């Protein structure tokens, strides 16, 4: 009897996971057609709106006399160079978590599957998780650039191929860096090194991008001087050995009609992808196996050493010595013991998860660069209209940063309990109070970030004290709303099978949370601007400006209170 050919392990893993994704999509479509319809409408609207905004921005830059084309070209180079750096870091964080902190990887390594096949599957999965946001951002930009430059029809077929080749290189380099980190650094040393590198990068970027104050009152000479310094500072993006340079040059030459030059950069990118991709798919498995073995052995040995060192102390007392986090929580008044224990558990889990606080450090570094350069930007503003516009754009930037934090870190909190949820449910607190305590911790941590950020940025804009309190009150309300929205949707759409926050957020519930957060921020900023007593809409009577505040309050209650209450009702059914 002829025997059937056994498929490769990588093919089996791909088939199983694709089938699971398709069944999850079908189940979600059958159970919540409203969610799928909302996501489809949002993605369509986002693509059209983003393409329109990019088209207007490119048209505005192209009309600059004598320098329009040069500005657009330099912006393309600069954008892809920064996106390459962000993609590289995202692949390092997600690759480290997916390769060495994932239960599926620990399970697969015990099966009769080669380490090379396991690495191949996890490499593809990490590249997809790290690159989907990049694809969502870059698609409308390339479409708008092609329309603005009157690109030929085959440009829209060529651009996706070039983007697909480009995302492979940061994925390969990111996984290799993750393997080196897991092989040679323990968790504490890696944490200290990461903090040092982020601070060093922040100081370097601040020193490099620090603008100079111009004393010349002539607007034309001022603009020319600013553009000259801008072109000088961004010359690094045209370094010919950067993959972003090959991508940008290929796009620019194809639009201009220089097809031979564009094909040359495509071949350069293709040859590098082929070389490094072949190394990743054929030679990295044994390094991955030694790294995961070292990572698991290191944690086991350190755990045994800590147990042996504290063995005498545990014989003499029935409780462990309190740590710094516990001492801090003891200083908080009116905090019950069970609540303090739950808060301490979540804080320690967050600190021990390298991927989560590593992304937080990068986000804080970007916020620091934004705030530190805001004061130099506002020195060129003298018109009250522009000051008013920039102040609300600053509110939108701070609230978008808040939405990033809530969607990325607050939404997965309930799902991260996973199969341990029944243990937490047996505690005297109950699951409902567990969710309430998690929301309390999320709101407190968010306010520690957003309030100083909005106050400092308003001070940089030299706003009066009344406006500072106005924006501070607005961001407090938005903090409660966005955290309640993320926590409620996280309880309504849990994913108990995943232990990675990036995978939980990438599901339908996380995408729905991001959509609603974005719509809430847009609506809130517009309503607050409509009801602003400082430089608002002139043709609106002051008595009607209260409609903006009432609308903001109603929108906050609708998108904050109701999803949170529905989430608590869903959690209450878990206990029965």
C-alpha cells in the first residue's frame, strides 16, 4: 500500500494556526457582526482619511518654491529610516517574548520537532505581529504619494512587493538580537542595560535635534535658515547601507520613471533579503536552541540559589521580607490588605515582563523628545490662532499617547490571568473586585504619566493658568474614560489562551478598543475646542459653547461607563 507523504512540521504549524485564525474570524462574525462591521468601516474610513491627509500634506510641501521636491524626497528618506528603527526594536521585543517567554515555544521544544522548524514558525509569527501596524500606516502614504506624483499604474503593484521585502530585514535582525540577549544576559542585567541605552539614546537625540533660536525677524530668511539646518540634520537618512535607503530610493525612482535605477535598488533589497533570510531559515536553529536552553537553565539556577540563600530566614519567620513596592503601597492610606496584595501582584508581574516595560521605556523616551523640543517650536508662534490650534493638537497628542498605553497595557490585564483565573476567582475579593482593583491601578498609573505631561506641555506653550487647569481637567476625564473602556472591553472580549499581550491586543477586541479610543479622542478634542472660552469659534454664541462641554461629558460617560459596566456583568457570570 502506498503511504501518504508526511508534511513538514513548519507546514503543519502554518496550517493549524491559519485554520484557527479562520475559525476565530468565523466565530466572531457569527457572534458579533456589529464588531466586524465597525472594524471594516473604521479601516475603510481610516485609509481614505489618512490618504487624503497625506495627499494634502505632500501637495503643500510640493508647492514650496524651489525646494518642494527636495523636501518631499527628504521626508520620504527620513520617514522610512525612523520606521526601520522602530520596526527593529519592535521585532526585538516581540521576538524575545515569542521565542523565550512563550508557552507554545516551551511546549514545541519538547516535541520531536527540530529547533530550526520551531524558530522558522516563531520568526514568521513575530514578523507578522511586529509589522502589521507599519503596513497599516504606510499603505495610505504610498497611495497618496503615487497620486500626488501622478505615478504610473504599475507603481501600485510594485510598492507592495518592495514593502514585503523591506519588513524581512528588521525581522531577521530583531530575532538575532533577541537570541543574543537571551543567550548572554540575564533579566536584571538586561533591564539595567535597556534603561541605560534608552537614556543614552534620549540624550543623544535631544542634543542632535536641539534647534537654535533665530533672532532674525525676516520671515523669508528665517524659513530658509530652518530648512537648511533641517536638510543638514537629516542627511543621515541617506546613508547608502541602510535598508530604508534602498526602499526609499526604489520608490522615488519608480515614481520618477527611472525604472532601471528602481530595479537596481529592488535587486539590492532582494539580494540582502535572500542572503539574511537564508541564514535565518537554515542556520539559526542551533543558536536558538542553545539560547532557550541557557535562558531556562539560568532562571532555574537563580531561583534555586535565591531559595537556598533565604532558607534560613524562612525557617525563622513565617513571612517573606517586604520589598520596595510593598513598602510604597503600605504608605497609601485606606488601602485594604487584599487590595494591596492584588496591586503588588500586578506590579511585580509587570516588572518581571521584560517586553512590557521595555516598550514603556521607548514610549517615554519619545514623549521626552517631544516635550523637550516643544518649547523651541513655540518660540516661532505669535498668532493667537496658531497658539490655540497647537494647544489642542497638544491635547490630542497627549490623549493619543494615553490611548496607546491603555490599549497596549490595560486591555490585556484580565486576559493575562489566563488559566489561573479560577484561582483568583476563589479569593475572597471575587472577580468583580479584581477588575475594579485593576482599573484603580491603571487609572493611577495613567494619571502619573498624563497629568505631568499635559501640564508641562502647556507650560512650554506659555498658556495662562486657566487654560492649564482646563486641559488638566479634560485629560483627567479622558484618563478615566479610556481606562474604563479598555478594561471593560478586555473583560467583554477576553482571550484566555494567549499569554502574550501583543497577541491579545492584536485580536478583534483589542482592535475594537483602539477604534473606539481613536473616535473618542477625535470627538472629545473637537467638542472641547467648540466649547473653549479661549480663542474658540467666533460665530458661536457663548451660551451655546456649553453644548461642547455637555457633549464631551456625555461622550465620556457613554464610552467609559457603559462598556465598563457590561464588562463587570460579564465577569460576574464567570463566578457562577
